[in-house]
C-alpha cells in the first residue's frame, strides 16, 4: 500500500471530477460540460442591496477626519478619568441600518443624537464592556476588569454617562468644523437598540468604530451616520476639505490679537517662602509665638510661580508696611528651581 497522502486540493479536484462524470451520461461528449463547470466556478453571487453609495474619496476623508478626532478624544477622556485611555479608530464601513442594530448588545447605551444642520438623527453607541468601567472610574474606583452588568443604566449612571457623551460631542464638533459647523445634542438614551428606528432597515449608514482601552479593559464605541444625513454635504467631504482642522501658521496679526486678549487676564501668583515637615503631635502642640525651623537659606532666592509654572527668582521684603517680593530675574526655560540648603530660618523672617 502506498504511503502517499492526497492534499486537500487534490481531494477537491477528484470530487469535482466525480460530480461532472455523474451528471454526464456515458457516451456523451463531456467537453461542453467541463467548460460549463469551469464557467460556473467563476460566477460569484452579487447582492443588489449591497451599500456602496458613499464614494471612496469621501470614505477616506471620513477616516482621516475621525483619526484626528480619536487622538483628541483620547486626551480629553484621559483627563476626565485621570487615567490613560487609548482611543483608536478601527474601521469606517458602509452597511445597512438593520445590520448595525442586530450587531449590538442588548442592553447597551444607545444615544440618539440630533446634529444641526444635518438631516435626520445620528447614533452613538457605547458598549457596556467599557461603559461600566468608565462609570466606576468616575465614582472613584480603579480600572479592574470586572464582568459588566447586564441591565439598563440607572438614573445616576445616566447622569455620569452624560459627561462622556458631552465630551464626545465637543470633540466631534471641533473635528467637523473644517467641513460644517455642527451643533450636536443628545435627544434621549435607550437601552434596547431595536426600539430605535431612525431610518428604514435597508437604508445605508456609515459606521465609524472606535476601540477604547483602559488598562486591560477594551470596548467599542460606534458612531452611526445615516447616508441621508450627509448627502447634502457630500461635496464638502473631499480628501482636502478638512485640512484646516490642523494647526495653522502663526502670523504677527494673530500673535498681536492673542496678546491683547491675554493682557487683561487674571493669573495666580504664588511665592513659596520655605517648606518644612513636622510630626502631628508637634502640630497639635503649636502655640502663638512658636517658631518653625526650615531648611531654606535666608539668602537663597525665592521661586515665583505664575499659574503653577516657575517664572521668576525673587527676594522677600516689605513695601509700605506690607509683605512683598521683589523680582530679581526671570528663570530660563531649561533652568531648574534652586535647591533648598540646610540652614535654619524662621518663616516669618520674610516680613
């Protein structure tokens, strides 16, 4: 017996040959049947309902636009949650509304958006797998990977989710301002996506999908844009129509205008005279007239902070019977604040 083993391709070839032989009676010319079989193999089914109404150039523009949106939203939501959140654009696809709805979990966070001046409604869906960790983080919890609750959101949770959706809409408005000025608002929030019918089931929609990563937790956030909503502005969705969203060149006029706006701004100025640490028992036993020693030299320059940034070196003193600080010099960008030297001093010595 031969040890040779047929490959998968050879097996399929033998099966196809057997089917052709069985279908053709003996004594009949099989040349035409074999040719017909080869022709059938080249035929592929075509779905005439396949959504391809948005041009490739417009799809590329939407993808580039939302890539920039994802980076900015990542920074904004990281600041909100005080934790690193990575937002990555995963896909920009065309499909029918029914395909989108039936691909979602139930219950979920299904936000119905009204976006002026676009026609119709948009949908923002946040997957529960990442939504509940976000809510937990807003309530002071960590980023532990716990199973999400399979239930609709409570009233308190809906109020917390509003912080995330408002942030999303703000960044969305900034991202789209190169195409059209949007005014997005949330009309209502549903838990069952099949109860919301913004367009007919076979209507074409554009699905913009983002993946959110918080520690070891991953989840999806989907933006559903019906085709009829952007049909009127299709000509503006070209590859270069949104480029003014990026940074523009600085001019003398723009710098002067910004300078005039900043001249009357109120800023916080803080001067740290010295720093020290004592035990809790010493703190509780302090009385009027007690002296607290520090490790700062009386001749060492003081650091003057403007809005939390070290800007100047100064000297403590008095002016018209009031405590004051005299500015000596500006701190260079690469210069570190002066280190504290170990010499005892009285805090009120600056007076």
